[in-house]
C-alpha cells in the first residue's frame, strides 16, 4: 500500500463488514476462515474480499485461509480500532437511549463517554449508567474527554447547530441520524443514517416486484 493511501469509502464499508463477520467467527471459536466463508456471511464476492485485503498487505495463506484473530486485529488497526474510540452522543431521546445501550459498540471498541441534551428534565438523569449533560457544556467537556467521533440523534431542526457545536469541540467525524443535510467546513466527515430514506427504497422494490415484467 503506497504512503498516504486513502481507501475509498466503499472499501472501508466492506472492511467494517468483514470486521463484524470476523467478530462473529471469534465468538464461535472459529480459528481459520477462507474468503468464501467471509463471502457467505458478508455478502461480498470472495474475489472482492481478497482484493480489498490485498490493498493493505498480505493476509492469509493459499490453501489455508485467514487466521480469524490475526485478521480481526489487522482490520481493526486499518480502521483505527485497535484502541477504544471515544464517542459523544447528542440526543437522549428514544433513539439516543437505544444507541447508548447498543452492545455492539463496545464489542467493536467504541465507547460513548458522554451524552448531551438540551431538555432540563433530562439533564442530570442517567441512561445506561451515563449521566446526561447540558448541551451547552459540550465544548468544555470534550477538552478533557478528547472524543473524535460524535453521534447526532436530535430532531432535524436542531441538527445543524448540534453539528456546529461538535465541530467547535474538535469532533470532525459525525454520524448523523437526523433527516437533514448538514453544511459543515471542509475536513469534517459526515455519515448520514436516514431510516425513512432506506425504507422508501425498500418500498420501491416491493412495488417493482408486484409489477408485471
């Protein structure tokens, strides 16, 4: 892999999928897997699996396969998950509470270190053992927490100013669950999760299946 190489987003998405698959294999005590095994669980062609992994060095042995633990460690390093990634969560509603308690976050080395909200009735309460803090304190709080990732789980009308506050706090990597396009400075990475949009795509496919060919 050349110095300064930046993997395309689709490649990173597939690597994240492989990591989840390998976590599953580890939990079952599987020691070695092939690219075919990964294909069957990841839904990615085995040739593509081998190509993706080859971008980051030589893994596995011909005729033997990949050591599950070693490959999991390699991909974790590629995705910078060999150490716990601290995460700020903004929004302590139903979605935020579900995200705070999502066990897979801890499994893959993500830790929500603080939860913020602007509702006085929620500030000071706890969700999953984490005290909810006033959104106004986010910038100051993150000076000591040092989180680099933020999750936005607030209504659309609050999303932009929430994102701006995260950026002010030095959080330049944002997972946005609000159904709105965020306008942020260059250098800020945003991943959008829109449930309604995804359901609309599925709805289209249902209608298409029912239409005559």
